[in-house]
């Protein structure tokens, strides 16, 4: 056996030759690495310069695009464009010259020549024609300029107006610009050049005056033609050995070169190889010399490590060891660490068993001896080692209720072998019971005899308690669901998994038959199809599942139910089940439908009532207006006429209020908003209410105009209602005041009176529909009780509010309206609304059609009093015949006619060539929005509601319709 000294010498000598080989390989690798680094640096420089060329071209594109969008070029004002282009060229200092050409390359403008002077020949036509053809910018190759004899390049940029090329802007740049541009961006010690698509040198950082315009060498041309980017070494234009990296410009197709001398590339590589080889030789020499002196140190360290390892036979941990040799010191540290890890693992295992509530045991079945860990002692509540491990002692700890089962099961386990998992209770030292899971396996010897049983006991008391609580919770859920007066169900992705007894009571289907998709047999087929995609979407998204569905009861009748279900999710957020209930809403739904039907009939009744009331009012109004047009000497007769006119207007207003309330409750009332001044709205309201105002009236408005975004007619209706109410309940000797003030962005309008006042208990009901103030005997002047309700609805539609105040009977009342103010320009900047047309008195041929003779005669008399020529008809067929013979300018046509109704009559007239130019106006008692839409759809020109005021007819006769 050789000594350590001899082995060390042999190792050094045998390692010498491989080290020399490694040194050679290392030198080669370093040289190649240096070469690759230089090549990569050159390629990156070429790529960056090609991208910079594109950015420089993009800068020219952007400037040329801006010029193409100038107003002068859009107008074709080339003289103005000449000046603008000169300014841009001077500001950017990019181009030698700018030209403007037609799409066919006709020379239109040249900044080198004053505008209007003869122009020189074009330097390039191909780029211009290509830009016009492709509608994209085009960049030329290098060419010799015709004026300055410089090497130039040319950019052609299309000017596109309305999708077509109108002009082409050309920009020239010289090689000196590009050579200087390259010089600013080329790394020190490198040469850069730009080669155009014809392989001609366009720019160069060195010898540019001599080489620009020259073609590249043929071998290099072949390389460029083969690939757009790369790295190559060969003979250069000036140097016999050059290395070149090149990359292609995306916009121009030019190649950007970065090159350096081959000798410059090789010199640092050779120096690196020499230095590495010398260093390796010196290191080997020193290693051989030092190896002989370190043998004694190695020997001492190895012997110390050997002695320490021998001590592990009796000690659990190693003492501290020291050696000056790193490897030996590392081996000593590893040995000590291994000993510490083994000790730490043993301690950690003890702590893990204690924390997890488990104990490990090993039972030798042949000797009937057992060993267990400290965890077994802790499971039973004893101090570790307080008694010896014994199979009999452990069997005595098994709870009496489980002992017979456990002994029987373990006997069977021992006989069959393999893995086992048993759960049972044990009695702890303090007498409490503990659930454990006994998990392990039984091994047999080669003869098949049970030899050893090993396992672990785990405390599962918490799990057992949780399972018991879960069973109790499920039992409570089932009890509550069966007691609920609704259908309660649970479903998963396969269908129903639980449904309570209410389902059976309703449908007669057994709960077990309803599981899965069985419940759908009791669902109305239409609802099943309607809800299936919704149900599937809710299962995918987890959104609440709710709606209405019909279930078939025992008698075969379908009843409506409202259902709602929420998703139950797992810990990772996935939907596991749905919990829901269904409540019978059949009776409530039928009641709701009955209410809707009653509401619809109410609306129909109100519309019919308005129509039937307007028909008798129409001839009365026409007769009164006819009488008012004639002179009367008796003042009492004139007063009676005025009284009749006021009462007819009052009756019409009550009918309109009834219909407005109906439209508001249906959500069909639309405001016609416009900017309006409050003072004008108030003037309109006062004009309407003036006949009712006998009291002293005072007005107080802000000094500056107050502008609102409002429907002036509806807002005037609100204020008129308030004024009429004040006049009704205030003695003629009393006072009424109307005031307005600004509070921030809100205007507050107050209508105050000194009348009878309002009791406090009546204030909160005042704005309810059909609400009346006072006793039944006093309600003769109270109206229908809808005015204030209508006023509140209209104010709220405007985004405002209304309230009433009173200190009680005899103290008067105050109504306060708050509305948002609109910020508008000064009144002088707002165009005035055109005044209504004035009737000129021109004679018109008018056909009046109505099945009520009084309506026909009274309206015809009014029209004749103005000199019009009038014919009448009382049904649709007569109207059709009279219209064909009479050829009227205007037909006032009722809708509810015998034989042919008004819609049919209008459509038949419109189909006749002679009837297409006649103005046909519906004059009817039907005034709902739907009625107006029907008349417009049937061909009517306008829609007037009875009883129409004759002034409205005069406006119609003067309107553009009659032009």
C-alpha cells in the first residue's frame, strides 16, 4: 500500500498533462468568446443604425405628412404652399430641396426656384410614380443631382385627398447629410456606411468624398443579395482584411454597414490567448512545488477526522474540529452537520407527534412486545416513560363500548396482513374519551406467519365532533325546510338533490321522484323551455337564479310561483350547489293582472269620457264665439256670452287635467323642454288665470332674468293651477302675491294668499289625487281635486319640488315651487322664437265633416263669417263625394263617422290624384298621444282637439300648411 506522499506526487504528475490540454482549450475558448463578443457588438451596432435610419426617414415622413395636410395644398394654392414648404424646410434643416409633382410625375413646384419660374427636369420619376400608384411613401436609391452635381436620395410622399392621390411631395437629401449623420452615431474605432438597393454607397463615415456613389465589391454584393442582415469577413475597398456587420432598413431597403479591420479584431484575441497560456504554466509549476510541502498538513487533518468519526459510536454530537485544509475542514463540518441533523430530526419528530396528536408504535407479534413513541403517552394524558409499553395495558384503554369490535377487527387484520385503518375511542388517564384513528400495516415472515405490526395513532376527536355537528345541522335544515310554507330545494349540476314535503303536497309527486330532473315533469312546458338557457347560464356564472314559474298541482291546474336560489361555493370559489325556494304567487299575480285591467279600463273610460264631453262642448264654443263676433247693445247679454265662454274653457281645462293625470300615471307624458324665461311663463299663467282673479295681486321677481330648461306650456299650467286655487279660496277683498327669488342654482316661486287656509291634518294629503279641502258642502268650488296632484307631478318631471304651508283655517296658505335654474347666454344672444302666423283673411275653400249636425253648422257659420267658402258632410261617404266635387283647400275631418270613419276617409282621399295636395286636419274629441300618432300615420296634416278655439283655426288658415 503506497504512502500519502507518493500518491500526492503521482496525482500532481498525472494532472500536469491534462492541465496543459485544458489550458490550450481554455485559451481557444477565450479567443472564440472575444471574437463572438466583437461580432455581436458589430451586429448590434448595424441593427441599431438601421433602426435609426428608419426613425430618421419617419421624421421626414411626419413632416411631409404635415405638409400634405396644409389648407393651401387642399385648396390648390401652390404659391402659398411654396412659402409654407420653404418655412418648414428651413425650420427642420432635413432636406436640400422640396418639390411638388402631379401623380403622373409632372413638375409643379421646386423650392430651388422662385415660384412661377421655369422648372428643371425631375431627378427621379420612378419613386414618384410608385408613391402615386401604391398611395404609400417611396424612397429612391442614390443618384447624381442635376443642379449641384451632388449624390442625392429622394423621398416621394403621396398627398391623398378624398381617397385619391392629388399630389406627390418630393424631398431630396444629399450624401453629406447622411455621412455626417452616420458619423454622429457610429461607435469610436468603427466605420459605417449606407448601401442603397442598387448596391451603391450612399453615405460613409470615412473617405465619403472618394467612395460615395461607388458600387460595392462583387463578392460583397453577392452576400447582400443573399440575406438582409448578417456578418462577413473579406477584402474591403480600402483594407485587405475587414469584418462587416450589416442590417437592412425596413422603410428604404438600404443596407447599413458597420466594419472594422480584421487585424484589429484578431489582436486582442491573440493577446488573451498568450496571457492565459503563460498563467496556466506558472500555476502548474507552483502547484507541483507546494504539493510536497502540504503533505504533512493533509496527514494531520485526515487523522483528526478519522478520530472524530470513531467517537460517533458513543456520542450523539461531534466536538469542534479544526484543519487548515479547506477540503478536510469541509469534511469535518459535514460530519458535524450530519450528526446535528440526525439529532434535530429526532427532536423534531417528537415535537411533530405532540403537535399533531399522534403516536407511533411497533408491535412484534412473535414476542408480543411493543415499542411506542412519547406521542402514545401524550394521547392518553400520561407523562412520557411513566409506565412500560404493553399490549395488554393499551387494550385496557380502549373504551368498553368499542373493545369487543376492536379486538375482533385486529385479529382479522393480523390474519390477512396488509394495510388497515380503524377508528375507536380510548379512555384517557383523567377518564375522558378520545377518538383515534389507528393506521398501519401487518407484515408476514417468509413462511407466511404474521411477524410485525407497525402503525400510528392519530387524535380525530375534533373531526368526529364536526361530523356530529354537521349531522345535527342537516337535520335542523330538513326540519325547518319541511316546516316552511314554501317549496325548499337544493340542486347541483345534475339536478335536484333535496326537496321538502311542500312539493309533494302541491304536485302529488313523491320527493324521490323529483330528484335529478324528475321535478321538470310538474313544470309548465313553456316555462321549462323559457327558463332552461337562463338556468344553465346561472350554473356557469354563479349569479342568483330567480324568476317566476308555473307548477302543476294535484288537480292538474298550473299555479304561478316566484323562485330564488343562491349558489353555495367551495373554498376555491367553484359553484357546488344551489339553495332555493319557491313561493306561491298565483293569487297575487291574478290580483295584479286584475288591477292592470282595471287601470286600463279606467284610462279607456277617461279617454271616452273626454271625447263624449268634448263633442257637446264644441258647438257651444263655436256658437258663443259666433255670438261674440256680432255687436250686442245689451251689456247683460255680452256678460252672459263671456260667462259661457269662460265656463266652456273651464270645462275643457278639467277634461285636459283628467287626461294629463292619466298620462302621468302611465308614464306617457313627455315634456317639450326649451330654454325659457320665468317671467314669460308667469305672464302666460296670469293671462290664463286673469278671468278668475278678482283679488289684489302683487308680483315680485328678481331684477335679473331667470332662465329655466322647461316645457313653458306645462310650467304655465302649474302656476295657473296655483293661482286659480288661490282665487277660489280667497275672498275678493283679499290679497294674492306671487314672488320669486334665487337660492344658488334654484329659483323659489311662492304663491301666497290671505284666504281660508288649510288645516294641518289636511296638508299631508293635499297633493294626492282627488284630494279636497273643506267639508262636502264647501266642495262646490273645489273642482275635481286633481289640480294640485297634476301640479306636483309636472314640477317633479322638471326636476323640482312643491310644498304647501298654512297655519290653519283663516290664516291663508302658501305654495312654494323650487326649480333648477339653467345657465344660458345673454338674452341678446338667444334667437327669438318666431311669432305665430297672422290670419290674412284670404278666402279658403273648407269642407267640414262631423256626424253631429250642431258641430257642423256652428263651425261652418264661424268660417263663413270670415268670408270662407264652406261645404259640410255628416259621414265618410258623403265627405268623399263632396271632396271630389268641391276640391277644398282644407278638410276639417272628425274621426268617429258612420259608413267610413275618419281614418278610412283620409286614406281614400290621399289615394286620389286630386286629394294629395289637400290639407286634411283631424278635428276630434280624441286627444291622447296614441290618437295623434294614428292620425299622422293615416295621412292627416294636423290634429286638433274639440272644442277648438277659433283663434287656433285662424292660425291654421294662416300657417305654411295652407301656403
